[in-house]
C-alpha cells in the first residue's frame, strides 16, 4: 500500500512566521502535489512537482513556495504566513503510469 | 479551463437505502478521467471509483457505481445499501489525459441516518 505521510496533523503558527509543511511518500512516485482544502471550495492545487528539483505552479500559488530536493519528499513553504492561509493542506503523490493520486491525512494549519 | 461542479453541499440517507450524488463538469477535451474520492472524518482521501471517458460502460465497485453521461458531462455516484461507514465528504474530480493535476468539485457531505 502507498503511504503518504504529512509531518503534522495540526499546526498553529503566528502571522509573519515562515512555515514548513513536509510530505514524504514511500513508493518512489515521480509526481507529488500540494492542495489546499477549504469549505465550499473543494481542493485547489497550490503546486506540483514531476521530478526532483522540478516544480510547476498550480491554481493558487501566491504566498507559497515548494522544495523537492529528494524524490520522496515534497515541502510546502509559507514564506510569511498570513491569516488567510489558515486551512487544511493535503499532500498527494502519483506515479506516471496513469495511476490515481494517493493522499496523506492532511495538516490543519491555523495562523493566528 | 476545466471546472467541476457538485451542486449538493449536503445529502442524507437512511441506512440500507440508495443515494445518488451529482457531479457535472465542463471540458472541451474528449479524453479524460473522472474520479470519486471519499474523505471520512479521519481526513484521509480514499479513491472510491474511477471512469475513463473513452469507456462507455459505467464503472462499478461493489456497492458503488457511476452513471457517466459523456454528452451531458455528468458523472453521478450511486451508493447502494448505504452503511454508517459511508458517512463522509465526497469529492468528484477530473483529470485530462496526459495531465498531472486533478480538478475537484466543491464536495458533498453525506450523512447516514441509522
């Protein structure tokens, strides 16, 4: 079974802090994704990566950056956290053989 | 750009009965994939069922089946013999052939009444 692990289930940070959300997958998947989930809006793609050091903007990249130094790890960075970034963040991974995405358990992030 | 719409924010059904969740999508492409994901209170998104657009036959997974109407751009999920464990948020999602990203609908919260 594919395992996608997000480092924190709940996180509370302050406005202006630099925040790191970590995601690790154990199936050697090429593609990894970061989504944001908000009530009534579903999931929206922030960034995705199709290989080490390769990234592509999703639909809502503003205020976020990502890092993929190793194939199994994909980090989402909030450079200067703001209250409108309070949300649930979901990481997913997928291999290139037309398989569906596998998701982590999500990180509920609160910015105070 | 593709969009996915789930017009039912909440649905409820009696245990053991059948419920249908609606999903419509907008695309100009002919080759794509459609998915239903389930997110229970534990928060893990679980794939329920997938449909390839080129297949005319509706996908089925045990008690879960879809009604895929390509011309109408409709992709509804039918849950038969509803069980308490089916209570969750359900998301409809679209992916273009050859693309990486999923486009999600707004979600439908399904409640199962005992």
